[in-house]
């Protein structure tokens, strides 16, 4: 086995993964707690950005770099791809925790995800997703119903 591939295997084995779901409140200043189980991976901060289906994605710095590389590569495919990368970069913010362990969700990102007073915080393997419970619950129930029906 070549040395480079061993290093790649090690990176895959040590990659941060997120599982589980939680619901927390959002205070009037737009702050919420990230579950301690997730918070450990963000000791060096993280990045919050608009994501698919109306949710927000919280990325570790390493995964954000991976996403950035993917988007930069895709941006060579034409104007639409470049504009998508621009929009993603423009909507992304670096986050840090305050002394109480909360993150601040900027108003424009709260508006995008329709976040008001509560947020569903879900592990999504390579990221943490933040959802408006009224948006997430119908999606979750629809998938659960299909699973019950054996689809």
C-alpha cells in the first residue's frame, strides 16, 4: 500500500461524523445551544451556510474546506455554477461559541431557514443541519411513512 493511500485511509477513519436529533430554543438575539455531543467537533469554530431544502448546514472547518474545493471545481463548468458558488460563499459565516456554549445565527440565515423560536438540530453525517421544526417534521414523517410501507 502506498504511503499516500494509508494517509487517506487514516483521514477517512478519523473523520468527524454527526448522528442524532435535538430540538432547542432560539433566543431573541438569534442564539441557540448546540448539543454537547456535536459541540466537541467545533472547538476550532465552524461555518454556517444556507443548504438544501431550506435548512442551514453547520460545517467543521475541515469539511467546509472540502465543500469549498468541490464548489470551486464545479465553478469552472459555467456561469450558473460560478453564481451558485458565489451565493454559497456570500451566505456562509464563520461561527464561534459564546461563554455559555451558544452560537449566534445571523438574521439573514434565520430568515432563509424560517427559524423563529425553535430549531431542530440534526446530525447529517458530514454536517449538522438546522431546521425549522415546521419544515423538518413533515419531511421526517413522509420518509418514516415510506419506510413503514416498505418503499
